[in-house]
C-alpha cells in the first residue's frame, strides 16, 4: 500500500489543493484550514452545505505571510496573515466559540461580493488551535478549522467500489480527504486502528460521517440532481448514527509526507 494522493484545503470549505509533499505538523498538514469565511453578523462559519459556490473559491499560500484569493469572475486578491495586533472577531465552528483575527475589509468585501452575502474572513493562529474532542484525543492534541479532526483518510479502492455501485466515476475531491491510500481492499480502512505512512504513525480514531457536500461537483459547484453519491451510500454505509465514508486520523508525530510513501498497518 502507498500514499497515492495528498490534499489540503487552506480555506475551510474552499477548493482543495493537491500536494506532492506536505509537512505533517501539530495541527495536521501545514497550512490546512487556517482560514475561514464567517457570517458577518453572527460569526457563524460558512460552508458549501449552504453555499455551494464556495467550491469555486481558491485560497492558496504564496509564502508564510500571505495568501491569494481567486474565483470565477473575480480579480485576484492578496491577503496578508493578520498581525498579532489585528482586531479579533468572535466566531463559531459547530459548538466551539473562538476569538480569532479578522482579515480586514478588503477581504470581507471581496468574499461578500462573490458569495452574495455579508462575509468576513478570519485566520487561526496556532496559539488558538482547537482542542480535539477528548473522547478521541489527549489534552493538547489540536486541530485547525476542521470539522473535528486534522486528517481524513480514504482508500482509493473504496471510492472505486462506490463508483461501480453508482455507475459513473466521481472525483475524490468531493469527499475532501487529506490522505488517499492505494493498494488496499475496499473499505479496509474501516478496520485499521494504527497505521504508519513513511515515518509518521497515525491513530485511526473515528469513521467520518458524511453530509451533503459530496453531492457538489467541485469543478462546477453544482449539486448532483440524483443526490449521488449519498443516495448510494445510504443503501450500504448507513447505521443509526449516520452515513460513513473514510476515517478520521490523528498524527502521533511530525514530519514530511510525500506522495508514494509506503503505508503500513500497525494494528
């Protein structure tokens, strides 16, 4: 087995970015989900669930101090990482309340114009990273603006099997994994407890429950009229707690991940 693809998503619910190599740091892949669009009035985080157009938003790191925003019909906009003295904004991500730096009016106006609603852009300094649910993690194990965990792994053969059941190919990016593993049997990841990729050990802590985002085409932001792949997943990947596809992971160390690295099941 080997790591066949590596992805990060610098803007929560924005377009994904494939990497040849990535640094596995204390919050997950370096630069992953450190930026987030929030409702200007409530501070509540925004996602493709309600705003499919977010799939077309590309935020890409230029260096450690700045990112560039692009989207169809919009001029490029460079946004600097906020200074420590930047104004803080109260935000909510699920049940987590945070006060994090606001990225200023230019970024807010740009996002508001594209999304058609009053929006602010916020940034997560490492010092404000979110404690992972202690049911699955130790004190001090943290994540960025994810839905709960720093890594999501999907087996390529699991997607291949799903596509056969649906009767057409689907993009892996619909499922927004950070790690894709090739060479395993379909859904083999369901039984893994600990794995090693290169020199980094990971705990496999929880199946990933799926929302409506996989029904959105990442290249067009259009929803599947037949509600695939959720319609098919509901028939064979559902239990009393939801629909599951992929596994959430926590890294036990830091280091470099490279596409093609061997993957070993430890437990």
